[in-house]
C-alpha cells in the first residue's frame, strides 16, 4: 500500500476492503445506511441515487424514503479499517461530463430515465434501454423538435386569438354605442312625455285659477253695485225723513215700498278656492300612473349575445327576423352557430312565467324553453332529450318536438303562441294565444336554469315578443 493518503485504492483490494466498499462510489463506506432489502450504501450515494428513482441501486427493489436506517456496525468497521490502514477514499470530484455517483465519463443515454449515465450505472438501469450519446442525442432532438412544432402552432393560435380579442373589443364598443343611443332616445321620449304631462297639469292649474278668480271678481263687482244702490236708497230715505210731518205721512207707504231689499247678502261660495289636492296631491304617483301609456312592458326580451349571426334583432330586443347577410359578431361561447336560435335574457329556476310570441304568417318557426346547457356550437335535433321543450311549424304541420314528434291538431292557424312555464310543477304548456285554446303540455323535472328559446326561421317576417299587460296596485 502506498504511503500517500491521496492515492487511489489498490488494483487488487483486500477481501475486508471489498466488504467495506460502497457498491456505488467504490470507496470505503461513509455514514452507511441499511435498506429493507439488507443492502448498504453511503448515505450521500443513496441520496444521489434517489434522484433517478426510489429503488435499491443493486437489487432494484422499491423502498419508501425514510425506510433506510443507519448501519452503525458497518460505520464502526469502516472507520476502524481507515485508521488501521491509514487509508482514505479518493477525492475525485465530479465534473459536468462525469457521473456524480461513480465519477466516470457519461458515455451512455438511458431512454426511460432520460439522463446520461456512465458504464458503472448500467447495473442501476439493467431493465432500461441504453444508447450511445451519438444515438441518444437525435432521439432527444426529435422530441424537442416535436415540442417546437407544437409551440409554433400555439404561437399562431395565440396570434389569431389576439386578433379575435381585438375584434371583440371593437364589438363591445359598438354595443356600448348602440346602447347609449337607445338609452338617450328612450329617455328623450320619456322626457317629452313628462314635459307634456307637466304642461297639461300647469295649464289645468292656470285654467282653474283663472275661473275661480273671475268668479270672485264678478262677485266683487256685483257687491260694489249693491253698495252704490244701497247708498242711493239711504240718501233718498234720509231726504224724505227731513220733510214736514204731513207730507212724510202722506208719502210713507210709497217710501216703505221703495225701502225693500230682496237681494241676498254676498258670501264666499263653496268650492271657491283651488282644488290643490287634485293638482299637487300624490303628484309623483299620479304622474307615474299616467306614464303607463308611454311605457311598454315585455315579460321576455331577447339576448343578442346568444343570437345566431343570421338573425337580426330590433333596437329594443323585442323582435327577431332573418338577416339579409351574415352579421359580424364575436364567436362567444353563448352564441348559437350554426343553429339559427336566440334565447331570452332572463333564465328561470323557480316560479310561474308566461309570455306571448307573435309568429304571424311565418311558414316555419320554433318556440319554447331550453336548458342553459343546450348545445351552442354544433347542429342538433331539437327534442326534449336534447334539453329543449318546444313546438314548431314546418311544412304546414304543427308539432310537439318530442323524440316521437307528436303532431298537434290545429284547426285554425294561430298567429300568437302563448307559453306558460311552471318550474315548480315541472310543466311547460303551449296555447293558441288568440283563441285561448290549449295545444299541448310537456312535463319534465327541470333541474337547471331554463331559458325561453326562439327559432324564427330564415324569413323576413319578424317574430315579435308581445308586450304584457300592466296594472298599478295600491294598498
């Protein structure tokens, strides 16, 4: 044995030295640990091996981290051997091109673990396919090239999505402009109605004021005339009373007849003041009540974000018809395309709801309700088993769109269809709204939000949502 402590192990190690040599680093054990399979390794060597897998480096038996225990007997024997032989392990250090466990050149590539290994690592990868570095590198390059192609496609799709999102921003601005115009027009219309109402009420107040003042002025004029006549009568009587006794007595009966006043004394008549209760009493409520004639109520309005690009909606979202050309609209998840449908804005999860649809003389249409989860981006057969409860007209036949396609006996062509939805009872019924005649009732346990659905067909005649009745209730 050489004297230097930095020299490598001898080429022919002693039997005891072999027993005290770590099978991974081929040096005398340092802080050895024992695995459940009874094999021992340096603690540091085992930790490095764990970077590949949780198997014993010798027998490849699986073990859980933490099952290793310190092998104190082997540690003591190793320390004694080192002291006795004045020997210590090689101080070689791994470089980037050497194996961190065996400190040998990395010359092979493990296909399964996807790491380069040295020749001494072969026992650690006995069940794996190993290649030379020259053969392994092209394999990795091919896989990375495939990844590059995927990412390049993602870049293109992201660019397209950026373009779509930019179009959505422009469409949102377009929607905002439309909404602003509609809001201003509606407030202007209501403002004009309020100005007209204000003018009528002010005119009524001024007219009554004029009438009441004129009546009192007439009374004042008549009373003043009476005062003048009374004064003249008083002067006449006083003058006659100044005559001699005999002429006074001779003229007494004539004077007595003249001294008669049959007119009633003036007094303030009833209802002489303004009726302020009629003019300003509960003013805001009465104005609101009179505004009913200027307000239209629709129990259902359309949701333009769900409308097929082939449908055109009016400004207040109460009618829909075919668009002469495909509209430019974002392909948002809610929108029907290619199916030509549109939903109502509000969905229902409970209660009773009713609305009328004016279908007119359209030769083909569909109306009813559907689940919120109904398909939007693919064609589907309208049926109850697809989450749609509807009736429709096609080729002159009225049909309940159930899987068996139930034909409805309709004697007179209905121009108004009434839909009644009772979520709690699990019913949706259809009526001839003009004749108030029941057509059909479909039943189902509605387990998600339900929306009105409209399919006007590709015709220029609009499908119109009829306004509902309004009433003012007080208590």
